[in-house]
C-alpha cells in the first residue's frame, strides 16, 4: 500500500476489521495461536478500517471485510491512501467472482478469502502473509538493479527533442532489450504518445492531482504499453487547465521508474527544466538537442551553463538535429566555438523520413532504420549507455545537492560571449 511512510517501530503485527461476530469467533483463536493480541480483531468492515488507520499506524498484516462494501475496488483505493508501504492486506468477502478476485489482487491485495471462514483457511493465509511481510524487499539497495535516466532537452521549440526522446526510448527497448519508461513532461502539448500511435490516457494528470497515490501499482496501471519493453506516461491536459504542482509528483514518478525499469527517457521541455530543477537530481545523462541557428546557439550556451551549475553530476551530450549542409545559419566550426565545446552528434535533416514515420504511426528511428539519420540516432543511444557506464566508474561518494546549488544568475545570458553569425 502507498500512504506516506511513517516510522514502523510502533506498528502492530496484525489487525482485523470484520463485519460479523461469527467470523471474529473463528479468527480470534488463530490470532492467539499466532502470538498476536485478539483485541486487535475489531467489529466493522473496510470503511471502519479506513477511518481507524487514518489516525493510527497501519499494522504489518491487515485483514478487512468487504461484505458491507458497495464498491469494493473504490474502497480498496481509499484504504491504499492510509496504509503504509509494505502492509500485507487480506480481504474477506461473500462474493464468489473470479473477476473481482483478479481485480482485487491487481489493486494490491495479497489474498481474498470467502465466507464462511474456516480455521485452516485463516491459518494458512496468515502464515503466508507473515512470510511475505518478512521476506527481503526488492527495493533493498544492495540488490537494486542498474538504472539509467536520460533527460532530452531542446534548446528551442521545433529542434526535434521529442523525436530524439521517442527514438532513444524505442532503441533502448528494442535494440538493447531493456525495460524502458518514456516520460513526456509536456503535459499540455506532448507528442510522445502521438509518435507511438497511442492514446496518452489520464495517468500523468492523475499523478499530478494525487501524488500520494503514486506507487508501483499506479505505474503499472497508468502507463501505456508501446511494446513488451516500452511503456509511456504522458498527457493531453486541457489547455484551459494551468499546471498546478510543486513538482513532487514528478520526483515520485521518477523514483518508481527506477524501481520498475532499467531505462528512463524524460522528454523535458526547457520551461520544466527551469521551473522544476530537482527533476535532474537523479538523471545520469542530458541529451541537449539543438540546431545550427543563432537563437539555438545562444540558448545552448545558456542551458550548458545552467547544467554546469545545477546538474554537474549528469553527462551532457550535444546533438545538432535536422542539419542541412550548406543552408545552416551558422557553420559547425563557428557554432562549436560559440558554445565552447564540440557537437557530439550531427543528425542530418530528413523531411521524407519524418513524414513517413508520422504516416506509419512509428518513431522516427523505427520507420527509418536504414537512413543516415537513423544510424546516427543508434550511435546516440549507444553513447548514452556508454556515458552512464563511465559515470558509474567515476561516481563520487557525496553528490552535490541540486536544490542547494540552484542559482538564478546562471539563467542570465553571459554578456561577454558573442555568437558568430552572418551579418544581416
């Protein structure tokens, strides 16, 4: 269950809320046999459990009666709001329905027992619940699997950052066969789901509205599957609904992605970068998408400076996208001189390839695997994974706090830097 974590030292080993005395009479002797307090077996159903646990710590093992619940699944969601992480919940009811049983298990319930209850049935269920609670958690840091988080940021609108993000996510999930989450943070106008020919769903907007509900089960339900290894979380929020959040939901989502996937690709609009700098706290690699224009050169300078100050732990890969030789505003040499670093990858402009991908409802790299642009994107994906490997070897024991180092002055243009450009 997913309520905010509270200290577990005062948690009871067991509590039950059952609707009838007959069930309580069968349960209490088993509870005594298990070494628990029979006083923790209370009269009342699931709603009583929610009311009680909203003001007290939830037990290690909780048994609730659904017999008087008109909408069990909705009430279970209410229970999830007040149960602490790790609580093992056993439900009891009178409805013998396979669909209900499956839905309850999918919602996070450990087991569902039918009335009338038997002593043997209860004993087996409680012993198994106790074993599950005592088992090592998969979130044990010592056993945590490797995870690579990549943020794709565009210096300007239209430079193709979303195309890069969806293509990289697709490559990670197919060519590298890595479980991958694509996180589209353009809440109102994101194109991540559109590029994959999918409906975005309400998962991201629900997460923003109710951050406390975010857990592994929420991720499983809210994300839309693109293939066996790729899932996307995005939104098409109404444009008359401003984004009202402090960013805590985004950070919680990133944490859940680290538990459930091996790769995370964040399509991160530059305004979100500025408003929620803590989004980069755990990012390994930043792919900065730009183009060979005066405006992009200026903003590449500004964003690189911002990243150096606020996300020095992340490796930055500069990708010049949609490059047309001979028709760029700024030459590659002048661009690199102005940003004071080399461009890592140059993706050639391919209008036909982009149109073909849109018609097919595929990512650019999937629809244009044999093109020069597709080959370059595959090299970018390889570099992301390789850059993260290097970062792991050089990881410092103490990471600088992102929020502590946030400096608004770094967002200002450096007046002493001049961008080389053709005279108008």
